[in-house]
């Protein structure tokens, strides 16, 4: 996309849409006679991506708020994080003034965290995504994102989300704006990404893509869970040496287990009011199948079984009391989850 088109204004898509919708077509006296010309104009979208309007409800990683065009979200977000790190270094010089409160510094730091989360969301959208282009009788409308691109996206999230960038935890800033709250703030953003990656809808898309494309032709649920495991449970991957888990990782790991619990043992849905939503037999026709009706449930259970074995192996190698208590707590939680799900 040309750089000058990044400035909000009447642009190429607007001109294209107005031309298609309102241009006079000489020699066409009826709507039916206009169709060949309109279809020919519409096919301009085949070669000019920014003429396309997103396909409703499609999981297209190239159709996101504040993500323009079809460039690589991993590369763009990597560059964005480098720039965001420079911004963090500038916050105190910009926002600290004698006699003034730290409200501006707090707002600016909050914007940094939000932007970090926005970059992460753009990358997470690649996983289980599909390129889309609306068409009418001229070919496929959906194409799964390449396997290697999805693997690269999860690797980015492992490195920049599930391992918290140290520059986000600038003590000089944090001790100026709050006495506590950083751990929860970071954990909340991490769980947003994890909840998105492990959503039943995303996992079911991966299952369907594998079924349609064939074995070895696309990114699979098993590969996604393996890659996430490498990012969140790194401390327990090795079979030797002492195990120490810091507070950010402990929060994330507890959140991971609780997330699987909520998916395997969801609370009962509140009863629908008579005559209200939920009483129509067709209401759920378009929803993704729940964990019990798809391969998602055994995937969740398999991860908990693997984790149970890994934690039991690591318990004798706890490097400190808090890590030992953390492992024991996770083991108790996993046992309860699997018992409730039996």
C-alpha cells in the first residue's frame, strides 16, 4: 500500500466503490444489462488487494483494525516493538515535571501496554486464519494461512508475550505511577492472547483445515499446542537441573490451567427466558461445535496429562519454596480438573 494512502482521506477504495455503485453504463437499460460490466469492474479486486471489502465473519489476518494491507504482521510487529521500546525510554523525560502529578506518565505508560497488546493481537490472528476475498461464482473465497507463517506467529508470541519484554517492566516508571498492579496488568494481556489462541473456534478451524488439506499440508492443533507448550512451560521441558519460576510465569501458568478448566468444565448456562433467545432450535446452527463434540476436548485433556507428568518430574528439582508450592498447587488443580471432567 503506498505510504501516502495511510493518511485517512477519500482514497482508492472509495473511488472504486463509488464507480461500481453509481457510474452510468452506456447502452445498459436494465440492471441485468449492467451486470457484465459490473462484474468486470469487480474483478479488479483480483489484482488490487486494497479494493477488496472483507468477507463477513471470516478469520482473515489481513483484515484487522489498525493493520493495513497484506504485509507480514510478525515483521511489522517486531519493528513496532523496537519503536515502542524507544518510546518507553522517553516517557520520564517527556512526562516528569516538577510540581506536576504523574497522571500523564501513567496515561502514556498505559498506552504503551495497550499498543503492545495490539501488536500481539495482530500476530495471534495469523494462527488458524484464512485469506479471504469475496467472490460470486468465480472461485474459492477462503485459503488457509501457510503453515510456516502460523508457526512463525506462535514463535513471536512465545518470545514477546509469554516471556515478558524486560523493557516493559521499567522500575523507574512503575514506582512513579503505582504501588502495585504491574503483575496483574501484564498477566491480563498475556491471558488475552492465550484465550484467543486456544479458543474453540480457532482450534476447530485448524481441525477442519487439516481434514480438508490432508495430513502434513497445514498447521495442526497438535502443533499449535506443542508450540505454545514450548513458550509457556519452558522451565519444565528439560529433565535435569533445578527449576525456578518467576512471578510473571507463575501467573501465566496458573492462568493456562484455569483456562483449560473453563473449557473442559464450563459453568452451566443460565436458563433462557420463555420466548427469548435460545429457544429457537436453529439458534446454534452457525456456532462452532463445543469441546465435547470435536477433537478439542481430547486436545485439552492431553495437554493436562502431559503437564501433570512434567510437573511431577520437576517437583523434586524445585529451586526455591515458592516454585515448589507453585508446582504442588498446579498438580492439585489439574487433578481436580480431570476428575471433574471424567
